[in-house]
């Protein structure tokens, strides 16, 4: 895996990370003002029409700029704005994309552009995988979380009331275009949520990157362009390496879900959208580190270190109570619906020593102890 370069690159130039998946390979472009120039869109599939999928928050900010950049490439350029929020990652919202495609007579060469955060990207990708059994799509992520994680790797889908991202498909984009300037309009809470997905790459793969995040978390919170550029690039490099070796999560790729087993239970148990995905993952990482410590994989100093960093990033470290009567039972029931579970056994991504992750189970009683400690931490 490429190693961390402690000197951030400036955001003014376009940086590239390649995803090596054979005939499904594509590139990630990272830089400032990418929406204002058509060069990042060169070489995409030729089509007579395109559909930009955004949401009601992002569309007023960036739809016009993206439309202008694409105007010379497509004879017909359409757009649809979905309701904003995790609570709308549903069949009903997905059908709005299909409604637009069908109403405009879009064919199987139509290119979809996902302009927004992780919810928009996941639903647009799922729609692209499904419409006429597959049309090309491009990710144009506008949140930090989407730029460093959800836009890369081809995971697409929607939520079900009983589980997050339980309905979907692996479907790779043609390109990912990360315009760092879009992070300037990101609400502080969303920025912190994105930092959770940046932080996770350190404990699972690159402790030098974790050192860098600790040294630069204040710069990241202040949205310093060079710091953001490096955080996005290094995160994408690590994810590209993992996805290139395990595209469909048959083994190694599961480590990218560090904190997500607990985090998804928090989201489902509280109701989607009460906590942001990154907030739930941030707390979930601390819970997973505590479970790792109880299993003898890391020491308490590592847990404390991770918790301090998560707190500095503006993320919660005290888990919510999901059921006053049987809180641990509620968590365990929700986690058994997680995609990593096998035959009812919950699988956790645990830290098997700093910079290494492993997927394994743990006794329910021990998990219950972690949940109890985390809810009163």
C-alpha cells in the first residue's frame, strides 16, 4: 500500500488516484474549481443525453455550474432534485430518478451524474445499475464523507427500516470528480461527519496517516485547502488499494467498515437522519476500539487516543440508549441484520494492533459490556 507523504499537496492543481479494476478501472480527480472546467469530464462515455441527480440543498448551489460544464457534451441535459437527508434514502426517492429517466425518454447510453453527498451518490449509482440493466454514471461528491469514502468503490443502494444499505448493488462509476471548493459550503456538522471516515483509515491501514490527522485536525476543521486536499487524496489512495484487491467485499474490503457495525445500529435504532452517518461511525469506531481492547488486541492507551481524536473532530463518543428496557438486546438485534453477519453471528471490524484490522465475532456478553460502558462514558 502506498505510504503516507507527510507534506500535503496544494489543492490548486488536479491530483489523480486510479482505481485498478481491469475493464472497470477509473480515476478520481481531486482539486479546486473542477466544476468550472470541462477538462475533468473529457473522455467520459458518449451519449445524446445525461441526467444530473442532486438534492434540494446542493442543487441551488452547484447544479448550474455542473450543467454549464456539461452543456457542450450532451444534446439533452436533464436534472432531478431529491429530498435531502438519510431519511429519504428510500424506494420512493429512487423512483424519482426512474421517473425522470423514463419521462425524458432516456436510453441505455444516458449518463447519470451524482451531484451531492453519500445519499445522492448511493441512490444514483443504484439507479444507474438498474435502469435498462445498467447505464454509466459519474460521481461528483460535494461532501467530505462522500469524497473520501462513499463515492469510491462502487457500493450503491438504499436503506430499509430494518437495516442500512441492505438493498443495492456493486456498480462502479466511470469517474469520481472531487471539487474541494464544494466543501466551503458544507455545514460544520457535515464536515465533522466526513472526518470520521478520514480518521478510520489510520487505525485500519496507516498509522502514519493517523499521526498526520492528529497533527492537522485543527487545520481540517478550519477547512485549510492543503490539509483537505491531502486528507482526501490519502483516503482515496487507501480505499483504492483495498477495493482493487477485493472489489465485492469477499474479505479484505470489510475492514473499511471499521465502526460501521455499531454505527449502523445507532442509525437504524434512532431513526435515519437523527445522527449523521459519520457521527454514528465516529462513535462506532470508539465502541469497536473498546471491544478490541477487551479482546486483548489493543491496549487502553490506543482506545483513549482514538477517542480523543474523534472528540477533537467534533464527533460524539457517548453512544445513545436505543431501548431503556433492554438496550444491549436492541443493539444486538439490529447488528444481526448487518451485512457482515453470518448465520446470525455478528461480525465486527476490530483493530488487531495499530494499523491492522480483522473481521471476527465476539461473545454477546462482551459486546453487551461494551455497549453499557459506551452509553455511560
